[in-house]
C-alpha cells in the first residue's frame, strides 16, 4: 500500500523535466514533488548506454531514499532504458517515451516526426513502442546534438535555437511530409514557441502532458493521491 503523503519523484538529465513538473502541478496540485535534474552531466544524449544507466541509478537511488511513491523519468534518453532500470527499484518507474508512444497509437497517426537527442533517436525505442500498437505508422526521427544543451545552459539565442530546430526538422520533412511532431526531449517544450514560429503547420506532441496524466492514473488506481490542497 502506497503512502498518500509520500512525494512523487521526477528526474531528468537537466532542467527539461521541469516541463513535466509543470504539468503535474497543474493536474495534481496536492502532490509534493522531489525533482532531480542532473545538470552536472547534461546532456545525456551523447553518452554511452552504460554511462546513462549508472547516472540514472544514482538519481533513482536518491529519490528512493526520499520515499517517492513513483518516479516519472522525464528524460527521453533515460526512458529508452526503463526496462533495464525497473528491476533494480521497488517503486513504479513511468517512462515518458512509453506514454508518448501510447498517444500516437491512440490517435491512429499514419506518420509522425520525432526530434530528440541523438541517443533517443538512435535507440529506435519510439518506433519500437509505436509499432507494437500501430505497425504501419511511419516514424521519422532526427537527433539533435545541440538543442538540449542550448536550453539547459539558458542560452536562448533565438537565431541559434531556430537554426538548430530548422536544420533537424527540415531533414525530417524532406523524408516524410508529417503533420505531427513529437518533442522527444523534455527540454524542447521550453522553446515550444520557437517550433511554432518555424513550423506553424505542425501539431506538436508534448510527452510531458502524457506522462503527467499517466502518473495521475497510476496513483488513482493505487488509491494514493494526496488529499492536501497544495503540494
């Protein structure tokens, strides 16, 4: 039985997971939240799988020691390794990649673009999960080596951000004329307006919202929602 008063954990490779915290605070205002953003080692997308696993375990161990009732792994890169991490911990780990994939399946999209870190895109995890429920959906991804780091260090030079966005998204659109684009890194909704400015015709999928809803559903099923009015 989960303790209703225990906090929710949220973890990310830097500040990007605060976009998940924002959604959680909006739909679950009574919950306490412990946030771990590993800006010291950001970006994760350029590291090896073993490096990411080790760093992720440190964060999860810290959250577990603080009694979290579940953890939202807000980092898409870490979420590609959720199945490897889950056996090591006794609290629920909710993957942002899995929840975004469920959205694509639920909406019956025939094609979708994906921009994320190089690791996230190269892992093929988004396509794998989407194809489990929508085998004919075309998933067209492109990894960005720069965008997460630009956001994480607070470098909001509009020219540099827009140049990186258009370089990667133009590559996607040259291969498939998609109408929907997954913002496959939690840093990206922070510069969502830049995406809208560059591509007003695209519908942007924000996995942070899908993950926050999944946390709410899990806690409700466990009768573990905190009844307090403000977390």
